[in-house]
């Protein structure tokens, strides 16, 4: 059975046939257990609702492989974890491939075709690579253990804001046990692997082909030297090897068998989740399918198979928990715990042979695994959770679909109910008559074109706040002046414009959203224009990303990129550079949602301002707290608001003069927070448009009106 | 048909002041020879005779009925019979919770000319014309009653001033026919005061309304009221939402600011029910961001602006 | 068993409204229509009674008006009404609350409900008359300004509280069937999602004519009313003396007014 004309390792050397057979039997048993586990998981996903993914499966697969190989999503904002996980991942993959290679030859190629390659130089290099892989694996694991055990990271704290002490699922010790079991098991498998290697070397030290080439397995060789120094002889080595072989083998087989039943399954579920991801998950919410009877998610089986897969992909990394603005101010919401609760619920109900009765599948409530109303209403739909998740869990659509059910049942704060009724009646959240929508423009020294009546090049979609809120009306007036001075041919829809619906949709009132879309599209279709510009990021997001689902695709940009082009082409010129020290707050719906980070900064620089970034900026910008309909829901008395949290972050910038925003809701929330945090007088909150006015003083406008 | 018949109101042993306003209102309708009679229905109506001996009253009619407190069937039956006997040209009642319970029924049954919440009455070319509000009190509406020999009008409170001088009207008793009543009055219930505040005694009130937006903002105004030395009051939506106790509510179904001399209304739009409780105050200052708010119609001074900014600035002075 | 709820679609004035040429009403173009705020509460009270009842109860919303009031009736269907009835005839134009009451009473006679609810008043013209006038025409016991109600369908009597001036309540027991006018705040009206309103559009609205109800043109319109609108006009607004300036200046003036008052009071 052994041919030693080239250096190699003889498998099962000196094992009695019975033991080999036993090993294979256990191997098949492990595969069987593994297979059954996979079957249960797939059966669970299939119990969810159907979903058709866009795009070709092949391109999804290749993209997923690229993401996984780059490990970019794991390294974002946590380079330490990124580096350690890369080590673990590559170490594990190499070791796995190594075993697979051996199996390929030993069980398939050699017996069937007589091909042998695992020998000689190949074998030696192979051994070296695997030894290094093992070091990587163990090194990565060791770092993770230190990170988990000693670094006391807030995101790894399993305390949950959506339960109180005394609730049956408040404390989750089994999470911690599983985390540590996973780390230790892999570590022991890796460690025993080296010990095994070393003990084999000691056992076969008399054989020159083994002993002379031992430094191709450097770690094993080092340990072998140590064992020999400790007095282990060849026979002892042989015994140790035999014992360790079985220990290591059984542990590894058990590990593989249990993959579908433990956290280890994230290897597959994360890959699956990444493959199924929707890069526009939070920016473009799903419509309610025609066939669907009741809107939203009421039962666990109302979730799609992809959402159920999302629940399993979560590795409890805690990044969404850390990023969430609601959680940061003590609201009873942690995106992580929404996912984990639902996961436990899905496992408890969908993994049994017989599907439980419908009444037991209700995910709303306060029982273990359910999601409470207060949790769902705390969400700002800012998508910080979706954006940072390394395994593409899409929390926001899950929360919105749960909200749809609450809205249908009328389970909302009375102020929110009133606002929705007001929007239905008047088309705006202020309750003002439609006719007053364009009133802010009446005081301007020129007439703003009515885009319903005459063709314009640029249709300016103003939005509710910029039309009706007195503070924001001032900004609208300035913007109109600037456009006029730049000789832009623009117009607005006056009464034809309604609330664009972004937040109504995110509240979960899909019916009202459709009414608003229809009204706006009717107005837009009746107008003649080349492009749409908006000063409201919320309107920008929904018209850009969601209106096309209703058959209405229009070119639209946020004013910041439009204005940048006006500067570039000389239509607007800065003649009084501002020397302010500023910081820029990326609005959620412009920045994180639509990657519009650079244009506002470029404009600020053009205005002559110095920009000092806050710690949480660009994709990691911290929501002002108004999104998701929260501007229509009163905050709990006495609690910190996200806007206050954010202003305090800005206040830490020494010498800060201006906090710059480019969203009407941001302006409202932050001016309020400036006062309530006691920072009034230290710096001011200004819309970028207002700074533009300062840098392009009105004296110049005399010429424009001449 | 001639003369004016007034139905006074009493509750829990007290004559309701609005009854006296009806007396003044009636004087403008007098034609030569017309008499103004005031009727009062209760178990012991004689108790109220002295209170009704006022200038402008020609006759006090006591109507003894089986119900001590207001009862619709009793009132409709007794007043119906009184109208049938006396044939007045005009019957005046207050536009009050009691009259909500019977006036329209009485008018419908007897085919009387009928209008409610009337704040002006006049004769135009001999015809009786009443003026009331329309479209949320944003317009005035003049109505008349062609072909109706008797007209029943429910008058808005706090419009007419009660008479001051005394007089000696004649007193008569009217035997109302026995009537079966289909409702039975039980007890009166005072809403728990909440914080024992007596809005009716406060001389300086600062009221907040829907304009404050959310409960968290109440604290700022409570603090402001304390600082300026005013009693904090509110309009109905604030009390209904539970942000302030009901005892703080000023208005028709809340308290009347009877003793108030200075009333600052912040974020209060001026719905008619709220005005009912405070529009009589000598000095009213309205602060509201809506220049069209009805409150500016009754206020002496108005500030169109952001109530939070004004509140903050005002706080600095105290 | 049925509960009949009489509802009204009220009109609010839009910006810059104009009075009609004949001077008797506002130009229809400037009227914004919606379900009367009080009717949200009376409908909710009926639906609550239905949901708590042991036997099946049918809640019927009835409205007197032209086709445009269907929108408000749909809202009622979405909020839990089982049926909706609309009555209209050109002759009804110009009716006062008593003429409308005559129509409602005819509907009540034909449906024979166990109770009839209406709102205390409507937010546009605030007559506070229609419900009680309907009771008189029906000859039913009646009460106004009900702020809490204890009623079991089919019972011979109900106990309720009327909300008096000054925050006082009066508890009364009344024989049933009765007409009650319901006050704001008696309950928390449920939200009708746009989807449920859309779905309610599938439910039919029964349209009745005067003839169906055994009424003639003389029973309604001006002929059937107890008052007639002569003219409608814009009142002279008592104008407050506006304090000008920025917030700081306005607040200063207000502070002065306060100090003056306190000084005088001292």
C-alpha cells in the first residue's frame, strides 16, 4: 500500500483496517448529520414567501466571491477585526482546501485513475503553506479571543434595549457560550493539528524521508524538537500520534457535522446573504404585491426566503447595534436584536417537521422572539445598520414591512395618525392649504415660473418643509435668488406638488404613499422640463430610486451637485470667500443613501471654508433623528435626541464656527438641538445655500435684475 | 304673536348667568306694547324670583315641574305648552349644553322658526333677522324665518351684557301639563381637579394650545408661566391629550377665565369653544405663527411669530 | 340589530375664498370637504359597541348629500361601518338641519335601528341641531353632548354622562331606543389606512331618493326648513394691534405689557 519513491505522508499509516473503516463510517455519519441540518435550514427558508431576485445568478455569485475574498465588508470601520478575520478565513480556507486536495487524490484520483500528485516538491510546498495557514488561523483566533474577552467593546455587549430585566429573553448567556465554544473548538482543532504533526515526526524520526524534510512543516518540527527534548521517544510519539489523530479527527468531524446547527453556518448563510443582497435595499423599498391580502409582515412566514436567510447570516458582530442612532439615545431599538429575536422565533417555529398554526407565527408583541411596537416605531430608517452590515442583512425593509402591519391596525402614536390624515387631506404634513404651497415665492423680486403652465429647463421639486416651514422658506427664497442670478431657467409646481412620500412610505403607510406618487407623477407628466433638481434629500431619494417602480423615471439631482456645476461653468462666482471653520453633516438620504458625499464638500471649499470632519462622517454620518416618520412622533420627555448627540459631537471640534447642513429637516432639528444642548452662541447651524448667499452677496444681484 | 319669552337656566340651585344676558338681548326686539317674560322650570322655581327682578323683565313665570334639573322631555312639554298659551313672537334660550338637548326638538315639533348660536338680532323691514357664524366662524350668516309666527333663537353666551338695574316685574305661575319623562337624571360629577387649580379665580393666565406640538414642550411654558407670575392654562386639545390636567382647560367645556384681566394665548388658534371661555378678558395678547388665526380677532395685541422663540426671549426679562 | 350613525361631510374654507355672486354662500371652488370631526367619534362609539356585543350588530352610516359625500361614507366603511346609505335629491338643496332631520328620521324609520348616534355639531356651521331634531320627528328619547356611554345592544335603557360647561358631568339614564349626540373625546377613533379606504371602495353605497323614503319635495329644501339664509358676508375682523419687530423686540413689548399689568394690579 505504500510507495515511497517520493516524499509524502502515508494516510492512515499503521492503522488497522477496522479503524480506517470506522473512521470512514464516522465520516459518512458526519456528512449525514450535516446534510440533515442543511435540509432543515433550507426547508425553513422555503417556508418563507417567494421572491424573485434581479440580475443573473452568475454575476451575483462572482460578486459575492469577490467581496468575500477582499473581505472589505469585514474590515470597514474595524481594521483589527478585519485583519484577524482575514487570517482566520484564509487560514481555514487553505486548510480546508488542503484536506480536500488530499481527499481528491486518496479517495478519487488514485483509486480510480491511478493519479498521484501529492508527493515530492508539491507535497513539501503544500506542507509549508498549510503550516503557515495554521499559524494564521491560530493567530487570528487568538486576537479574536482577546478582543472578545478583554477589550470590552460596546458592540459585543449583548445587553438589549428592547427588553427589561425580568423578561424571559432579556439575558442571552447561550450566545456567549456559543461564541466561546466556536473560538475554542477551532483553536483546539488547529492546536491539535500541530501537535499531531509534531508527534508523527517524533514517531517517524528514524525515517530519513520524513525526518530530513521536517522543516517544511516548521511549526510541527519545532514542537517535535520540544517533545523530544521533553523525553518523548519514537514509540511514545507513535502512541501520542494515534491518540491525537482520533481526537483531532473526531473533533473536526463533529465540527463539520454541527455546522448547520451552530454559528459556524455563517460560512454559508453569510455567503448566501451576500449573494442575495440588494444594493438599494433601504433606498428602494418593495411594493406590496398585488396578490397579497394583508399589507406588511404579521407572521414569520410573511418574510421572504431571503429575509429568513438574512436572519441566519447575522454573526452578532454588533456593528449595526453600534451605528444605530435610536439605540445611541436609549430608545428600545437595536437592529441587531430585531434580527436576533426574529431569528430565534424563526428557529423555534420553522425548524420543526410540522409548521405550527398561524396564531403561533405572529411576530408582533413582547413574548420571546417577538418585536414590540415601541421598537419598530423607534427606527429612523437612516440605514446605518444596512450600510455597515458585513453580511448584507437588510434591517430597514424588515422594519418597514413590520410597520406596514402596525399602520393597518392603527397602532401608531396619535400625532402620527393625525399627520397621516393631514397629508391625505392637504398633500402636506403642515395641514396648510395646497394653494399656499408656493406662497413663499411671492415676496421675491421676480416671478418664479409655474412649471405647470410653461416649459422650464429645470423643475425644482421644493418639498414640504422648504415650502411651509418659516425657517426653511428663507432658504428656499435664497436658492430661488441664486438660481435667478445664475440665469437658470427653472420653475416649481406650486399647488401641483405634494409631499414626495419618502417618509410616509417609511412609516409603512403604503396606500397613502401610492396616492402621493400618483398625484406627483400626474403633475410631473403635465409639466415640460429637462431635469429635476431638489433641495430636499428625502424627495431626492424617493423620486430617484422608488418612483421608477411606479413607471415614473425622471432625471433628478440634489442641489449640491447641480450648484457645483454652476460654479464650474462660471454661472455662479464666489466674490467674497468665507473663511469659516466648518463641519459638514452628511444628510442620510443624500449621503449614505445615494453616495452624495463629495459635491457639498467641493462647494464648501469653493466658498473658501475650512472643513473639519466629525468622527462620524460620510457613510458613517449620524442621523438627525427626523427620518422614518420620527419627526411626526413626539420624543419621550427627558430623553436625549439624536440631534443633540450629534451637536455635542460637533461641539468637540475646537474653534468650530459653522455646522453646515443641506437638508431642511436637518436644519430644523439641529437648530433646535443647538439651543437645547446649550451650544447657542458657540457656533451656528447654516444651510449650505445660506453660506452660498454670504459668499455671493446680494449686491451683485442688482446686475441680474437689470 | 307678540312679546319675548325667555327660558332661564338653573343648575344645582344656582341661576346660570347666561340667563341674564338673554334679558338684555331681548330688549332690542321690543316693539311698542311688547312684553318680555322670563320662565324658569324646576321643582321649586320660586327660589329664583328675586334673582330675576331686573330691568327689562316684565313678567317672571314660575313653572313647577317634576324634574329639579334639566330634562329634555319635561322642558319640551312644558315650554311647548307655555308657547301655545302665550304665543310669543320670539323665544330666547341660551346656546348651551342644556338647550342642545331640547331646543331643536321643540322647534321641529312645533314648526317654530329656529336658529342657534345667534350673536345678533335685528328687524329689517319688519322681519326678524338673526346673525350667526358659518364655516368655522370665518363668515357671518344672516338668516330669517319666512312664514314663522314664532321664532326660537338660541343665543351665544358672553355677547350681551347682563342688565344691572333692578325692577319689579309681575310674577305668575304656569301649570305645566304632567309629562312622562323618558330619561332620569342621576348625579352630577365634578371632574377630579387634577391639581386643585381654580382657573376661574386667576387674574393672569398664560394658555398654551396645539401650536406647542408635543408634550415635551409643555415644560418650557410651565416654567415661563411661573417666571412671569401667570397661571398656566390650555385649550381643549392639550387637556384631551393628557398633557395638562383638565382643570387647566379654558373654554366652553373647560373653565371660564372669569377673574382674568390679562390673558396671553400662545399657540392657541382661537376655536369658538375656547373663545367662549376667555374672550371677555380686557387684555388679551395672542402669539401665533399663523397670521390668520381666529384668536387675533379677539385679542388686543397680537404677535405673529414663533411661539418658542418668543417664549425664550420673554423668559429673559423675568 | 342595527346602530344607525348619521354623518355629515363638512366644508372648510380654502385660502382667499370668495362669496358667491348671489351672496348666500361661498364659491364652491373654495370649499375643502372632509368627514365631520364629531362623526369620527360617534362612528367609533358604534363600532366599539358592535365589537363588544355578544350578538352580531350592523353599523350603518347614513349621510344626506350629493355624490361627493361618498368619499366620507367610504371612510366610514373603512373605519368599521358595515353599510353606508346616501340620500339625495335636488330638492334637498338649501335644507336647514330640521329638513335634513326629516330625511334622517325617514331612514331611521325604514332601518329600525336600536340606537341612533349623531355628532354634537358639525365643524362648519355648528348648528348642534340635526340629531335632536331627528329624535323629535321620530318621537324617540334623546340627549345631547354625550361624553361617555354604557350601553348593551338591545337593552331597555342606557346610562350616559353629558359634558356640561365648566368641566362638570351629569349622569343620566335614558330609555332606548334613543338618539344620542356624541361629544369629542368619548373614545379614540381608529385610523383607517388608505388601503382599507381603497378596499372599502369595493363595498356598495346604497343610494336612496326622497320617494324611496316616502318624502316629498315639500318636506325638504327651503320649504321644509325653519330658517332661510339671506346673505353670507365677511365679518369685520376685530383686529389685534400687531406688535412688530423681531422676536426679541416683540418679547420686550410683551414683557412691558406684563409689567404694566402687574404694576397696576399691585
